[in-house]
């Protein structure tokens, strides 16, 4: 039987990193924040696979990039996704349409922690227009370092979402 816990490996802590793949994407409105997050993670020796957009100059529809990120996270269950657009809301809505994806729009460190801990989120969504870079980097770190709470009530609820 499928268990949510089987989808996760060890996570990084603030003082130590472990191997993990991060699929990152953004539309034109999230390009600059995506670049900052990618650089931040690469400095921690975390493998970041950039799925676009590769410029903030031309308009790009976020559902296209969100689909790419979601498909990669679903294909590689030990990975995470990060999706950035203007507000993060459209990205979260687009990602959550895909099977096995639990995308969370996080605007604070606390939301990132609870999205991982109680909702087993596997895609982090943020907005460049609404989240300063310094806060976004803290959100990313908390999201990636937080392990899911193994309490039965959380597992049961996540399994309900996957039906």
C-alpha cells in the first residue's frame, strides 16, 4: 500500500545539507526571485533543476511552468518543487491540479513549516511581488528542513487527498 512517508528522504538542516533534487520554475513575474532562490540553494550544494522561464523579459503563462514542475516532482517522489509567480497564488492553484502534488503558497516561515509538517507539501509556491528576497530564502530553508509529522491523523488526511 502507498504510504506518504515513503515519498520522503532525509532533509537538510540549517547546519548540514544532504542530497536532494529541487525542481524550480517561475513565470516572468517570478524570474528574479527564482534566480535568488536558485543561487541560495546551489551555495548549499543542493541540486537545482531549473525548468524556466529563463528571462524576465517576455510574458510566460505560469500554468505551463507549474505543469513542468509538478510532473517532475510526481515522477521523482523524493524531490521537491518550488514555483514562483507574481503572487504565488496562481502557481499554487495550477500545481494542485496535478496528481500527487500538494503545493502550498507560503508567505511566512510559519506557514512553510506547517505546510510540510501537517500537510506534507511537496511544492512550495511564493510570489515575487509579495515576498521580499530575504524572507523568501528563510521560507525555502524552513520548507526544506521540516520533516512531516508522522502522526496518524496527518497521514490519514493526506491519503484522503490522494484518492
